[in-house]
């Protein structure tokens, strides 16, 4: 009473299907994608913090530093002397040449911009400093009050 299972018969299919069925793989990948799309906004959230007020760090005013002021009427002052925007680049280049000739450190440019001045006017000062080859440009500000 035994049965021979490994016999070949007439109705056996000689061509076997050897391709991989990717449908389960695609299903698993779609489920993983949905899980990631749902969990990423939960993981990445901003923590509510109160940022500190700006503090005025005392700057050491060196004689070689250049202070450029821009008032609300877009007038430019180079070390408290009025200058035009075209003349500003030449003044920066002269200061750089003098410092290199004397072997002193390169001057820093400190910009004092009025709070009501357009950014374009301050941008012209930055552009003139960049074209002249100034290495350091900084902004002078006042500290915020604690009430603000």
C-alpha cells in the first residue's frame, strides 16, 4: 500500500514559472512607506523654547578700526566724516594699504546702521568693503531691554 509520488506522467508541465513574484514585496514596501510618513511628523517637532535677549558684547575699539555710520536718510559717515558711496571703497582701500605698509593688523569695519534705514543703504557699505578686500565686517547694536 505505498504510492510512488515521483513518477513522471503525461500531464506534468515541462515549463516551470521561474520569475519572482514581486507583489508581496511591493505590498510590504508600501506599508513601510506609510508607517514612515505617519511617524516622521511625530518624531520631528520643534520644542518651544524662549530664546535669550541679545547682549551687547563690549567691543574693544582699536585705533585702526573703521566705524561707518548710516543714518535714516541713507547718508554715509566714515569715522564721523560724511562720504559718498563711491568714495567709500577708495577709503577702505587706502586704509588697507596703509596698514599693510606699516605692518599693522588689517582694520575691521564696524557698521552702525539706523534702525529705520533701508537695508539697501547698509548693503552698499558691505559691498564697498567686500570689493576693497576688507576681511572683517561687524555691526554695532544696542542691547535689548529686558521688557521687550
